[in-house]
C-alpha cells in the first residue's frame, strides 16, 4: 500500500602527444621539485598546457581519492583525484590502507557506483588496483614516465557516455547537460578549459561526415610514429599496403594547421562523431575518447594517463528523465541553478552571451516543427507578417535546418526575446534564451492507442526547468478543438487554432513588455497538466516515487520509461491507462505504470480538464488498493528492497 511503499522507497532510494618528459627544473624552499609537462590532448597539439608541481617523491599525491554526493547510484556523482587510464580502463590506484582499498577488500562498491548517462545505461564504477603501500604507486608511475608513456590531464575532466547525439536536443540535454550538472554539484562547472572524456561509440549517431584519426611521424619512438593519433582530413592517397602514403591536413578544431605526407597505414577508419563541434566549443576543445585510449594501450601496455580531477555520475538528469514531483529537469532549481549556468557557458562559447536588448519591438521567432501541417505553417507565417506590419514585434519564421550551423543558431537565440515552438527538437533551444525572455508552447495533438490528446512534452525542460523565463501554453481544449464535448479520437490533420494562437502570441508580447522578473515559480511555468501531476504527487508521494523510478530506472515495466510526459499520465494513455498498454504490438502482454487513479480523476475535475477519451467517473478506492498491491508486489521491487 502507499504508506508501506513510502517506507520501502525511503530505504531503497535513501600539444599533441609526442612523449612525456619530466625535468628537474629548480630548487624551491630547499626541496627539489619535479615538473611534468603533459600533452594529453589527441585533438590539439598545445591545448593541454599544464604543469604538475607535485613530486614522484610524494606518493600520497599520486594515489586515487574520491568524494561522492547523492544517496542512490542513479543520482550519485563522484569527484576523483588521480584517477588513471591503464590498459584502456579507468582505474583507481590505491594503497591497501586507504578507503578505496578497504572497499576493494570487502568488494562493497555501493558508495562509489554511479550511472554514466540518464537512464538507458547501467551502473559503473572504476576498477581498483590495490598496492600494499603508497610508495609502490609512485614506483608504477615512475616506470611509466621512464618509458615515455605517462600522460597527465591537468585541471578538471568529466566522464560520460554518449546517447543519441545525432539529435541536437539529445546532444545538448541528454549528453552535455547531465555531465555539466555533475560538475555543478562540485563547483567545477566554470572550469576552463574542461576535458570531456567520452565512452564508447554512440549508436544513435548514424549521420555526419566521417572524421579520420591518424598517427604522425615521431622519430624518437621505435615505431616511428606518435603514440596518440590526431584528427586529420585525408586529401590524397598513393599506393596501398605498408608502402602506401597519404597526404593529410592536420586539424585544430575548426582551423587547418598544416599538411604532410604519412604512411597510409597510420590512418584509422573514419566514422561519424555527432555533436563533436558543439562539445569541443563547450569544453574549450579538450575531448578524449575511452575507446581511443584502449586502442593506444594495445601498443603501450604500460602506459598511464592520469586525470588530476575527474567527475563522473550524471544519472537521473536530462531531457529524457521525468521528475513528476517537481516537473523541473534535475539541477535546474535552487540551490544549483544548473540550466542557467549551462546556458551561460554554451552561449559564451559561441560569443552569443552579450546581445543587447534593443529599444524597439521584441524579437520574436516562430520555429518550424515537423508536426506542423501545411495549413499550420501558413497560419504561422501569416501571423509573422501581421505582427511585423502592426509593429508589435520584429518577427520571423525559422526552420533551423535551413538557418546555417550551430554557431548561427546560437547567435539568433542569443538575440531572441520571445521563442514560439511546438514540442520536440524544435523547443530545445528555448532554455538558452536570456533572462526575462518568454517561451510560448504551442503543443500538438498526440495519438496513442487510438486516442488523441493535447501534448506539450518537454515542459520539465522548457518551463519547469527554466525559472529565468516565462512559459505560456496554448489552451488544451482549443488545441483539441474541444467544444461542448466535441471530441474526435485519433484525429489527424491541421490542428493549430488561428484565433487562440494569435491571442497567445500577442499575450506573450504583452508579458515580455511588462518585464519578466525571474525567478518564475515552477507552477507558473507549467501547463495545467503539469500542475496537476505536481498536485497528484503531493497527494500520494509514495506512488509518485514509484512512478518516478519506473520512468527513470530499470525498476518496472519498459513502457513506463517511454511514456514519461505528464499529459500521458493525466489523460490515462499508454502505460497509464487502466490495464496498461502493449510494449510490443505483436504480443498480447500489457504493462501498466503506477498511478493513483482515484486522486487523478478527482484532480482532473478540479482543474476543469476533460478526459479526452479517458473515463470520467470516480475510480473506487478499493480498486486503487488492488492496483497498488500489484505494483508494490513486483519481484524486482521487492528484490531491490531486500538488497
């Protein structure tokens, strides 16, 4: 039952690298100091300038230490000092007497287990290599230095797994933002430059020009080539096999450096890496890939890469993570304010953070959406012409796919006062607007299981997650053309109501002109559906917590991880419908997500929201208790509680 569930959940969820040299450079305070110069960046020959002012004679400065925040592995983040890459794996190198050494001895790694991406990957922790003494750690590092295979990555790095980076919205708010939020937790978000360490190839990246890596000549090494490859553009090839050559252009971020001829066998296969240009700009052009380090280790088994600081653990933060109790993306609200900090860093990286607000009418953009029908697009372009003609706004209709590259997009967003958009990828730039701007959510008619409902989708990102903006929503009944019970299931075709859209955008102009004063309370930035879900969670926190973990972890039905938008719960669609829905249309099996239907239907009446095909009658409490018994009795819930 809900009370038992609450107790259960309280317990459950309680310079291009050539070689590394160290030099004896001077004596200070009568003690010889060793200074290490590391050029660990595989993408830029001198972007990793750093000096390590600790000596190999001080072994305690080389062992791994860790500080973690967060009570549950899926929302925990950890800050490691002196974490290493050894033989392609991230490794904590410790003495037996250290805390990490004791964890390794007991094989109890729960306190340092984290999640690398929002909810579609599993748990992660580093391997732990234990020595009897700290002096042995020093000897391991000295041996690697002696072999010329030791690298230092100075400053702060963050490690994460890439997810669906072929889509700009996922790239921003399911990749970079969750990692950035982990940095915010430790006050490392302003690190400049920042190293991004990424794991694996992103299976969601299938497009984009291939980027080649190539080794460069290095006569000081036995192989005659560099230890670490760098990005190149292949201009020409001559011959094949071991005697073939290639003319390549060495790339420094976006600018060519020089060309040279190399052995053709030194070129690695090209493959797309989506979002790389944006990630490079955001980080200060410091990116590393764990699969590349693993490849390098095959040639140099004794190589060590030491991260001075590395932050890891970005689970339960991102655009694909639902937070029904707040309807705000993790980290957005005080004390962290991570979405505003993320915006500031991204816009600063593209020089789009200081666009002045003019004295004339507000700059308004209406963003094209793949969900619009031709008549919807015509309605919006007509409205743009009317607003310009009346002098109410400096308005434009924008299709981002035809508006230049990401840099141009940021310049446009940085100068925008009012951002009008439907859901999905089109609205993902809204969180990058300046303080005091206005976001207008047009929504769309969503069809699931033969029913059509009003849907705004990502309001936990643009709305609840942006307290520095004012969010306005198209009326759901107007969106559905719902008048006096006129409701057509699974309706298709043009859906934007001309009068309601015109009135809403003109209201946005008035709101902006009256001056928006952040922070905006979360509930004022949500649709009625979003506010209802928050109220539902207040009324039954236990069931809400279970729903939260069904939507965001492997705890429970798979359909719940897909049906995360608040309107699906409010209108009892998909996994939230009585009896649930089929995760696979070819199967008869159905899956159901946890919701207190008794309270939900009462709140729909209080919010004056029709069911749009959902049952309107009261849901008996005895049925709600039976539902709860099924959810709380699921084997994975009980098993997780026991563990």
